[in-house]
């Protein structure tokens, strides 16, 4: 009966990498074999390298922990930045850096291939959500410290009505303008990083195509090389 | 008891064409006899030929697999482009080509007959849906990388509210402008292809009226003739 | 027991007219005796004659099958154009003709009596519905091949949300403008036909007042006289 | 047992007036004693006289059947115009006359007392509803023969969605403008009648204050005097 | 057992004041002891005096019956004007007077203390509701006799849809303008009364602070002094 | 069995501080140990000091009762101003002071660190809610005494419809303008206080970093030093 607990590669002790793999499976899904063409793998590699590179050069981002083009769940790759320590609050500076990092993948696609892919949709959506909250809940735009919280939506409709946050269409337009300004400036920032570190982007992508995954130490070495 | 498994034309072995027919029946519906006039069949033939021709001359489309004016289910004909291989991502280039291809049928109707038919409605709807997603979810318009996902609608209302994607009427107008620009440019592209390959369109239509269905190899020959 | 199956006028065989009457009863309702004044009957006759006359002189309409001022169900008269043969598709040309024909009754009211009646409401509603679909679903207006299908409404709300067709108020205004343009041009067409065939309108109306119903052959004779 | 069927005033035969009273009770409610001041009764009398007078001098209205300042149900008086005969259709001319007649009471209040009362609300509401239908359903305004039926609302929401009648805000504004134009012109007409027949209005009101109810014959005599 | 019916102050007969107190308890709630500062009591006294004074000097208001700064239920004081007799109708003149009277408390706060309190919210709300009905239902504004009844809302949504009163945003703006005009003019009227009777306001307030409640006779004496 | 009722630190009598702690636990949650960096603690200290300092120098605020950077529940610190006595009414002056005090934390963040944090969101939301009610319910803006109560939302939708408070988009824009004006002026006031008492802010923050909590007496001493 012992055998039925054997690990997948017939080892009988649990290594740290087993735990890591288990965690990844839970958060990102199982590894998935794909039959991408070489061009597609290259696009994926530059996309992930774009995230990692921008994260490295904007203010106050946590360090890159892993960059990978191993497909998992619905995604062709991932780049992760687990917080170095517990965070109790977030600053405007960090939120802007997170948005720019999210758009780093698409910036690489545009600069390197002059092409855009559907794969960047989730990055764009997540970044837009943060930008909208900066404007409507956190008071971090030129509209100043004022709350239009329901504009960002809430999980429970009833709550919206309770909280009294109907907004005029004029104010909605100003909110949209501020959100777009944050997105545009953040994307410009992402492109600026990538253009100024174009060689580094190539190095990371090349390494990814060779090894599929780059861990934090190797990433640091690459950056400092 | 054996007899009850006999195929419809009294053969007792299953040929590849039986399997094809079964697949078509499932996806498009059974063949349907119609009493179209010769003018109506001609309109149908040029419509399908329009799809196939545009697909051939825009970038990155999968090759034409079959063009047919056999009526099936609710439709008078169909042109199919099954993907050559698994696709893991889609590019802006391909999405624009798919839209132009969808509008190829209507472009042929307008150019050849100076007439428009209700039969193009589904093509137009499918193309519009893609164009709207390009603008609001994929960040593939002049509005740049920003997400207005709920504007495209979602299957579950609750999700919309949860995700906070209310949009000002000014931004809705900009989105509509971008969507229309994509549709107008794609339709112009479709017409350009058809006008520049007018003779080829006639050839494909004529062949369709003779044979009802053109398979991929024959289509390639026609194009290369 | 035989007697209980006797027909209403004591005949014991079923004639073709019995079947016709049965069909009319099902689609339009039973004949209804009214106590209209002579002026009211005249208004009704000119209204129906207006439909029939316009149908005769616009492109691609099916021929007039019957014109009648026998009141049935909620209506004071009816003019019918059953399709000559199965139709598998509809053209822009035919849809415009159907709209003009629908407005033919009101055009006659206005031109002959300089009066308008509530009786034209259903005609106007049906025509408007077609015009709206031409603009929002069939791509048959100056807005070109683009779909705003939900603007036309759908039977199931859920479907609308699913299909993602929210439209900006700017685009709604353009849609309304196009719909109104189709209606205005179609009404102008209807009036043009009636003004140019004013004598024929009188003949048809006079015959209707005499005989109550004109069948297709008699209608053709009248038109050709 | 006979006694229990005795009529309220101890008569034992049913007179025509008993039947009339029964009908009034069903449609307008029972007679209600009020303690109005003499000023209030005068206001009521002029209001009802206003309806009756306008009805007399606009086109195609049915003749006045009864004018009364006997309070019944929620109303302080009533003026009735039962149709002379069955009507199968309604003309624009008659609808405009009905609107002007509805506003006749308020026109009298304004002209005679330079005051307005809440009592005219139902008249105004009923007249507005007709005016809106003239514009949105009957094609009887400068917007021409086009239907915006759902703008007028329907009893069943589902029906609205089914019928596809969402309207742009530009068109809603045009509709409101047309409705207001009909109301303004009809009110002007009502005031014009009252100003030009000011003496007759006094006569009718005076008679009403004396007798409470004027029947059709007496009304005709008054008008012709 | 008799004792258990003894009144609260050990009397054994019911006096008129017991009945009054019972009625007040039902409509306004029980008396409530508060620990207001002297400044707060003064604010309350001037607020109630403001209502009473304006009521006295606008047209057609019923006479002041009682002014009180005894806190009851959720309110710190009350001023009442029960109708002298049954009313069967209301005039524009009286509605405007009721609005001005409602705003009399706030006008006193502003003029005497140059301060505003949350305590005036219910007065403002009630007055606004009347003003809106004057515009949208009673035809008592410059918009004339036309009904936008659903704009004022109805208790049952279904009723709104049934009655067909959707209004364009242009008309909504005009309605809001008219409502605001009525409110502004009524507030100006209230301030005008208070400014011109400033001494009387002081007298009423002073008496209220001494006696807490002023009955109608005493109020009349004060006014006439 | 006695032991099980012993207090947490083995005392057997309840002290006033036990009751205080119990009350804090109920309203703010239990104390929570955090691993904030020194920079983060400093940000928190200046934020709370900002609230306390502004409260001290605006009109009619209750005195500061406690300032603390002990994390409790979801919050990193708190400053409390329990009312000195029962309040029966609130003035415009006090509401403006409460808004400025709420924004005092963010004003300190901006002035001292030139940074903004997500931690100010709840302050901003609470302040905005008050500002909106001042405009739409309390009649305390340049829009004057008029009620747009439903714009602020209500817990029960049905109530909104009942109360008839639909507002035109023009008026919504004016309301938003007034709300923003109140917020902008209050924030300017908060910054003005902090800039003019910059040294005092440093003192309070330094004391907070040393002692974590400052009680009312110590706060008074600090202010008067």
C-alpha cells in the first residue's frame, strides 16, 4: 500500500520543488503541453520578458521571483512578484508601477513584433481595474480626494444603492479621462523602459526560449550582467 | 437485423464522406432542398465565392477548406476555414482578416448585383462582435491598452457589476467610433480584394453553380489557374 | 345526425370558398358587421385601395391577391399579397417596397381626405420595425455593414446582455436618423405612386364600395383598364 | 316580502331616471354630499361649463349629453359626451377636439378666476396621453408616419423588449416637443373658444349653480338662446 | 379595579387636554425630554416661529393652531395648521403658500443665526415634492397644462410603465428648472416675510422659550399686539 | 471554578481600562500585531496626527479623545472624537469641520511625504457621503433649499420610486459640482491647518511613534505646549 503514495517520478521523499509545483498547480493550473510554433513561443517569451523587465526598472516593485513560458491553465506563461514582506498599505507610487508592469508584456509585443495579441487582455483588464480604483476610490488623480465608489461597481447591487453613489454623466466622463490618462502614462512608461533596455529584453527572451523558466537568482544575474 | 444498420445508399461500409456528412449535419444542419430561382442561386454563389476569395488574399487566414451552396439548416451556403493547427493566441492581423472575410459575401452582393440581402446579417453580426472586442477588451484600437469589457456584455449580469466597468457616454461614443472604423476599413479591404480579383470571383461562382461544392484542392487549382 | 354537419347555408358539399373563408377566419378573424357611415366606408375603401395601388407600382412586390373592406377581427379591411413562391432570402429592394406598400393606406387618407386616422397605426408600426432592422441588423443603410442588433430589441433580455450590443447615445441618434430617412423616403414613394395614379385609386375604391372585395383577377383587369 | 324591493323613495315602479342613476353610480360613483363654499361651487361650475362650451365649438365632437356639478366618487362634477353611434376609427381632427375639450375646464379656471386647481390634473393627464399617442403611434405629428410605440409605455415590459422600440434621446426630445406643441395649440384653442363665448360660459355656469345638472335638451336651448 | 383606569396624574375624569395629548402622541409621537443647550433650544424656537410667522402672512393658509418646541418622536418641535373645514380642491395659490411656510423654519435659521441645520431636511423634502407635482401633474408652471406624471414617481413601478410617461432628458431638465424656480421664489417669499416681521419673530420665539407651546388664541394675540 | 473568570492578566478586579478595551474591541476590532517597517509606521503616525490636528483647529468639533497607531481590525490606527454631550441637530458648520477632519490624514500624507496611500479611502468615502447629503438632502449648498434625496440613494429601491426623486442629468451635474466644491474647499482647509501647524504635527507624530496611543489629556498638553 505504500506505493500508492509514491511521487510521480518514483521518488519517496517530498522535495521543495514538489511543494512549489503543488502551489503553482493550485494558483495557475497544471502544466500544459502546447504545440506552439517557434514564432508563437518567441512572442510568448518576449511578452513575459516585457513584464519582468519593466518590473525591474519602475519604483518600489517587489523583485521578480520567476519568469516562465511554461503554459499553465489558460495562460501561455507567467511572471511572478510575491511581496517580500507583509504589506499593510499601498502607495500611489507602487500602484502606478504595478500598472506599468502589467502593460510590459503588450509593450514588448508592439515594440518587437509590431503586432498585438489577444493574450494581453487579462493584463489590460487588471491594470484598468487598478487605475479606475485610483481615480474613484483612492483619490489618487487630478479629481482629488473624493469618492465615486459605485462607479467601480460592487459585488452586491443593493450595497450600491445603499451607499448613494450615483454619478452625473459629466463626472463619469471626467473619471474616464483620468483613468485613460493613468493607463496612457503607464503604457508610455512601460515602452520607455523596454526601448531603453532593448538588449536586456533580448537576453531574457533568449534565455526563456532555452530554459523555459528563469528563477529569481538567475534573473538577477542576467540583469546585472 | 443486419439490414437496419445499412447506410442510406445501401452501402454496407462507412466511407470518409459519411463521416464528413455526419460532422456537417451536426454543425450546420442537414442538407435542405430549396426551390430557389436561378437568380437566387446566383446570388448565393457569388456571396459564398466572396467569402472564399477575400480569405485567400488577406494576411494569415487559414486556407479555404470548402465552399458550398448546398443549403443546410438556416443557411443557403457556407464557406469553411478550419484552423490548420491548434492556435493558442490570436493576433490583431488575423482578427482583421477574419472580419474582412466575413464581409466578403456582402461585398460581392454589392459589387456584382448592386443589391443587398438579409442573408448577410449573421456575417455582419459576427464581424461586429469581434471588432467590439478588439476595441473594448483586446486594446487593439486607437484607444490603446485599456479595458471596457462590460461594454461588450457578459453572459452573467452579476459579473458585470462585480467587475466595475461602467463607462461614460463620451467613452461609449469613442468606442462606437473605433468599432465602426474597424468595420469600415475591413469592408473597404473586402471590396478592394473583390474588385481586384473580379474575374476569379466569376470563376468560383460559376464553378459553384455547376458543382454546388468546391473542396480545398479544387479551390487551390482555381485560384492558381 | 347527418344534419348537424350541414354547412351554414344548408349546402351539403364543401366548396373552395368554404375553405378560403375558414383560412381567413383563422388569420384575420370572423367577418364582422359594422354600422359605418358612408363617409367611414369611403375612408376604409381608399385606405385599402392605397395599399393595393402602391404594391402594384413598386419593384419586386408579389401581386395583389385580394383587396377587401369586409371588417374582420380588429380591422376594417385588408389587402393581401401572399408570396408567389417560397422565398429564401430578402433583398433591400423588396423591403423598401414592402414599407412603401404598408404606408400606401395612410398616403391615400392624406391625399384624398386631407385627414389621418388611427386605423393606420398597425401599418406604421410594422413598417417601422422593418426599417429599424434594415439599419441595425441587415446593414442596409448609410451606416454600412455593422450590427446594432440589440437596439431592435429581442424577445429574451438575457440574450441581449449575452450578445454584447450596448450602443452609445450618439450611435442611437444616427440609427434613428437612418430609420426616419427610410420611412420618409418610403412614404414619399407611396404618395408619388398615388398622386400619379389618382384616377386608378378612384376606380379601385369605387369598385370596393360596390363589391366589398376584389379578387386578384378582377384587380388585374382594373389595373390594365 | 314585497317591501324589500321598494325603491328608495317608496315608489314601486322603476322609472327611466332610476336606470340612469344606476348607470352613473357604476361609472362615476355614488352621489356625494359636500360642504363646498359658494366660491368652490362656483369654481366647479365654471370648470364643467368650460368643458361643455369647448366641446360645442370644436369640430366633430359628439354633442354634450349632460353637465353636472353633483359630486360623485372622487370628482366634483362631470360633463359627458357619449358617442352618438358606434365609432370604428378615429380621425386626427376628432382627437384634437377631444384634447381641447379636456382642457376646457382649466381654461375656464384661468380666464375667469386667474387661478388654477389640482382638480384639472386628470383632464391634463388624459389629454397628454392622447397627444403622446398621436405622435408616437398614430403618425399624426410633424415627425410623420413612424412608430415609437414603446415610448408611450406598455402594460407588459416584456412586450416592449420584444417589439424593439428603444429610442435615442434626440428622438425623445423631438417627441416631447411635438407632444407639447399639440397640448399648447389645443389649450390655445380652448381659451379662444371660451374668450369668444364668455357670456355663454356665464349662462351655463349660472344655470349649473341653480340646478346642479343640465341635460342635453336644456344645454341645446341655452346654446341657441 | 377602578384604580387601574386612573389617569396618569391621578385624576378620575378625562379632560379635553387628555384627548389632545392622545392625538398628538399618535401623530407626532410621545413627548421626549432632551438635554439641549440653551443655544439649541433657541435655534429650535426660531425655526418653529419661522413656520408660524410665514403661515400668517401668505395667502389662503389655514390659521396657526399651535406652535411648540416640545420634542416629540424624531422632531424637536412642531407647528400645526389643521384645515378649518373640509377641502375638496387645492389652488395654486395655496400650494405656493404651503411651500413658503415649510421653508419658513430654515429662513429663520439663516436670517437669525446665519447658520443652517439638518433639522430642516424634512421641510425641504416635503416642499420639493409639492413643487414637483405642481410642475409635472397639476400643470401649474410655465410648462403649461401637460402631464409628466411618472417623473414624480409612483408607488408601483408597473403603473408607470402602464401609463406611458417616459420623458426626454431635455424635458427633465426643463422640469427641474421649473421646480427649482418655484422653490427659489417660495424661499424668497419666506425670507421676505421674516425680514419684514423681524420683531414679531423675536416675540414668538421668546414666548416659545418661556412657555414651550403657544396655542391658537395666544398666537393670535401675539400677532395682533 | 472561580479561576475561569480571571481577567487576562491574572487580576481579579475589573478596571476602567478593561471596559475601554472591551468597547474598542467591539467597535474597532481586536488589537492586531503588524510587522510594519519604520517608514510605514511613520506614515501611519502622520496620518492619524493629521486627523487630530485638523479636528483641533476647525470650528465646533468635539475635542480629540484619543489618537492611536495601534492596528485594530482592518485599520492601522484611529483617532476618536466622541460627542461631549447628546446632539439633537447638526449644523452646516460642524458638517464642514467633520469633512475637513476626515481629510486631515490624507493632507498630512501629501504634505509630509508627497505620497498618497490606499489607507485614506474610507476617510474619503465617509466625507463624500456627508458632502453629498449636504447638497441633496440638507439644502446646504448654492443649490439652496431643495431636495434631491434619491440621488444619494436609499436602502430600499421601492422607497425611491415612491418618493418621486428622479433628477435630470443637468441637475446631476450641478449636484456633482457642488459636492466637489465642498470636498475641495474642505481639503484646502485641512491642508491650510496642517501647513500652519507643521511643527505641532511633527510633535504629535513623534509622540505617537514613541507611545503608540495619546489620550485626551496628553493631547491637550501637547497642543498647548
